[in-house]
């Protein structure tokens, strides 16, 4: 969220346009803070109109906040502002510009859900969602002890947002509490996942299924034949009685 104009802010960040292209600037901040971005034209021979952009969209400015010097306030900074760029451009020549990108830093936040009970010999995935800036160091624990990653049994998939553990062909010994841990210079967090491994249900033999189907079909056929013979017998008896 941002507003044009000034206000009570943590710091003032001055951006100066000197009629040359400048590199993108980085502003490190934290959630909850209020930041003010300023843009000023120097070495100009006439009044210059300035325009702010947030990403690709323009920022609405009041009339008194456009000429030669302009500023916008971010009130307050949030995690979703991380990586957002604000660019100040000269209206008559937008190639003259300067940008600042917010580097919103916050401690790790972990989320995830327990997997459903899984039968032996099946694979299971424990997915730990990570939100952290700077990026956190990640680790898995089982029953409060560091997890030993056995080759062929465990697989790790790690991105900036996901830390996933795959257990191949689970066994009863895999039952327990798995903990996803994230650590950064700003703090740490742990998230528990409870895994329940159930006995493998015996598969019903195909031969038994075929045999059962055959029995059912034969029963139906014999029933139809018997009923047909009974009907014919009743009809024959009725005819004999009439004669």
C-alpha cells in the first residue's frame, strides 16, 4: 500500500535524476515500516514533470507532487512488497529514469499439512512451504534427530518456496514425527509433520475374482434353466388335465 505525499516515516530515500540512466537501487526494509521515496530533477533548465510507476502501473500523484520533486510513501511495508520496483521517470523523455526495488526482509514462515495414512511399500511426500527473506537454511528431522538421508529411500526437492521430502516404499519403521526446520539471520522456525504407516492390505487374487464371476454366472444360468423347466412342467400338467 502506498500514498502520495509525505508523512511520518522511518527514513527518507532520495532518488536524483541527473539526465543520465542510473542503475536500479535496492532499499532494504522490514514489514510494518513506513518508507518514503523521493525523486528530484537536478541540472535542469526548466520545470520538469515527473511520473512514478509501481511495476508497470502508474502511481496517482497530487498536482503539487509532480514538478521537479516528487515523493511517494509506502504505508506500511508488507511481505508482499518484497521485490516490487518503483520507478521515477521524466514525462517528456521516459528513457530518463531511476528505480528502487524493495528488499523486504523477514524471518522464516513455514506451513504444511500432515499426509494421510499411507500403506507400506507406497511412496509419501512431506511438503514444507517456506516464506523467508533472506532465504533460510533448511533441514529435516525425524523424532527430534537429524534425518539420515538413505540413498534410494529419501529424495529432497528444494526451491525458494518449497522444501519437500519424499520417502520411497515406506516401512513401519518410517512411522513418526518429521520436522521441517528453517534458519536465517533473522530467526528460525520449525514445522512438524506426523506420518502414519499402515499394514499393507492384501491384494485380492485375480484368479479368485474370475472364479467368483464364473460361479455367479453359472448360478444365474442354472437358475434360469431350472425356472424354465418348472414353467414347462406346469404348462404340460395343465394341458393334460384339460384333455
